[in-house]
């Protein structure tokens, strides 16, 4: 009887691991502008603003396109991204693959930590609450799902 319980526990662990090791198409976040978690939307700047889409995250200094996203558990995801831009290691000619772990707090908020230990948080802001020039940006309609960006 004890063996049956152990085998059942191992089986359940394997099933749980299989479910959460799945590759997913996108992070479960609403698309749009996100600002560093501590800042009011109206005080966003190049240094604190990022644009989240289903295929990547961009900021003033880098553009990262998701190559693979894995669900680690119910709210944690590991994204392998191809990045280009100023924040990318110069030794890679402005391009690199980064692995970032995202903790999804809500469809409109997340925390992140990259493989170098750099971490932060962000929350979604309606485009109408951002300062210019982001308030008036004409974003690609295919990038967004119809929400107030």
C-alpha cells in the first residue's frame, strides 16, 4: 500500500510538471504601454516605459522578440527573447538572446528578473493617461487587441 501511494505521488508530480512545462504562445498580459511599477502613468518617460505585445516587449533602448515562452507554474513564465538595441551587449553587435522570468500579478501587471539578476515591475497604463508623445502615438492596430492603449 505504501508503494502505491508513492507511485501515485510521483505520477501526480510528473503530470503537474508536464502541465507547467508547456510552451505557450504569449504571456497572459493585456497588450499596450506599461510603466515602471512605482511611477504614476502621467510621469512615464523613455526610461520607464515599455510596450508589450503578444510577440515581445520593447523600450526606448531595446526591442525584444519572444522566441519561446514556457509556463513554469500558474503565474510564472520564462521567456527566451532575441533582443536588439542599445541595452544589448556590444560584443554581440547589438543582438543577444536573453532569458527573463515573468511573474504575472494580473493581466495588467508583472514582475520580472533576467538571467543577470536585474529585476523590476511594471503595470499597464491606458494610452490616454500617458504624457506626450506616447499619448498621441498611432500604434499598429494589429499589435493591439482593441483595448485603450
